[in-house]
C-alpha cells in the first residue's frame, strides 16, 4: 500500500478517536518460516500502546515469541463508486473509499495471571462500561481457568501509518458532486462515506 501525503493529512486527535471507536482490529504476524498470519481481535488503544490477548495455543502467539515485530490494523470500508460519477466514459475513474490506520509495533507477552487480569479488566471497562460482571482478579476462583488459557499482549507502537482515501485527489466541486451522488444512492455505507468526504472539505477549509 502506498501512503500518499494527501491521504495522510489527518490530525492526530482525529486518528486517536477513530482508532478508539473501532470494535475490532487485525493483528499481523509472521512465523519463523516467514509465513504471514492474520487474526481479528478486540483491543484497547492506550495512545502509545495497544492491549489485547491471545489463546496460548494461537499460532500468532508462537509467531510473537519468535519475532515480536508485528502490525496492528484498524479500518472502515466505505464502499465503491462507479467511474461515470467522475468521468463519462473512462473506466479508470471507478474507485473505493476507506479509512485505515496501521501501527507497526513490538510485542511483549505476559502469562502472569495478575497482569492478564488487569489487561482483561481494562478491556471489559472499555467494551462493557455498564458493568454486569464480577471484576477480574487473579485471586477470583471463577476466572482461574480463563486466565490460565490466554496471554496478555502489549504492543508498543513504533510507527503509525494513515491512509484515508476519501477523494482528496479531486477538486472541491467534484467531491461535492460525489457526496451528493452518495447521499442519493443510499446504499448501506453511503451516508458514512458522504460524511467522510465532507470531512475532507471541512478540514481543508479550516486550515
């Protein structure tokens, strides 16, 4: 993937909000034989680190034991548009819109029950702030089994790569027309796509 500057012009606080709001992210690891593996997981974003957990039998945990370098990715797929919205006959103008953030990280693994419980408690507070469960603790008998089957993973972020492909390569008039087409078409993600393209216009106007 090429990270063009025009698609990466997103304020840090907006990126942080976007990542925090995502429900799941993709962990990418590689085995000792260089075979890539990818998994989809809940996570907790803490600014300079990400927290998650893996089953101790997971092939990705084995990867991280051998090579702690990994990537963690979150995204929002906003859909595609037909070429004729931009050009009456040129097929190359068909395109897709999306928002993606990729973190290049170093992983640390812990099988200490207390640390795993603390990780899991933070994760539960993030995903289930309304409660409805017993607080996680390494001393709580109810959690002994589950805490001993998973490992806590802390990903320290080395680099953040951003690509919000939202028609920033088109002039404002063209983007305005695409936004209207999206609102008129009304497919599942078209409203979100239109709002995302409108954000680019507002962001540029605020500079």
